[in-house]
């Protein structure tokens, strides 16, 4: 099945490389040179994955990501020359699901696109709610409740929380979470996981700075406990 990839990138040479590579992979490719143009095309065309450069003319890439996330759960991958961890984390906090840095390896980018497509096309659901203390996750309706009240999670936050709940108190390493949620292991950057854990704590913990439930097991990973 042909999937549509939206490329929001102002560098013509990079767009040409991405188009050639993505079309060779069998994808339909849409292009935009500004954030404004990209937001309009995403709304009109409903792509399956969006690749966003952070340094765009006009609307900054961070604001493009926030706007996309406000209207859609489409997978967003940042493709950027910015290797500073602050920019990477800021992109993820804005709502991106993953990132690659320029110059990128096409095979790595392809693997990350496939991983995001697998996440969105999966039809596997759990028949019963997953619970931990006063936290409930309903896989069939994509709802999360804390003390009976709904909390808003992004698609990728939902998936991370689901894996932690399915582990039933067992420690999950960063590599395990990268494989299960993003679709890759050691090749991934653990900061992606750390950032998602930070965001989850801000939503499910009474005191995110001193988490009582979503805890770090130093040297091993993360676990969810009652």
C-alpha cells in the first residue's frame, strides 16, 4: 500500500534527495518549502508521515510541530542539522515522535519511517483496561484516566505508558522501549525515551520532580509501580 510522506524543508537539494529516496521506497511524496505551506498541505492531503526541518523561513519548525500536533496525531519526524541536545529535546517536547540529524543515512531514515507507520497501522488491542493504582489505560478507546479523570496524552506518550503498564512492574530499559514503541533499539538515542518519561511524569505524577510511580531504576531503565 502506497503511503504519503510530507517533506517540509526549504533546502532544494535536500528535498531532491528525500524525494528520490522516498519514491524509490514506494512512497508518494509531498513537498513544502515553508511551515505555512506545509501546514496547509498536511490539512488538505492528510499524509501518513511528516518530515520537518527545524530551521524554516517564516514559521519556525518548533511552531510547525506544535500546530501539527494540535490538529492531528500524524507521526512527525524531525530532520535537522541541529545536533544540540536542547534543540532535539525541544522538538520532541513540541510533539515530534522521532528525529534524525543531517547528514542522514537513508537506510536509518527509512527504518524510522517504517517504525512510525507500523505504530499507526497496528490493529492489535488489549481486550481489558490496563491499570496501575489510580491510573487506567483503555487500549480500545485510546483513553487514559487518572483518578477517574481523563488526561491528554500524545500518541507516542500513550504507547510508552501502555508498554510500561503491560510490563506489570518489570523494569524496561531504554533499548526495550525504543524497540517496542519506536521500532528500533541500540541505533536509537536514549534521550528520546528520557524526554517521553519526563513528559509522562508531568501528567501522571503529583510531584514530577520526585516521582512516586514512574520511577527510574538507575543503570537499568524505568518501571511503573502502584
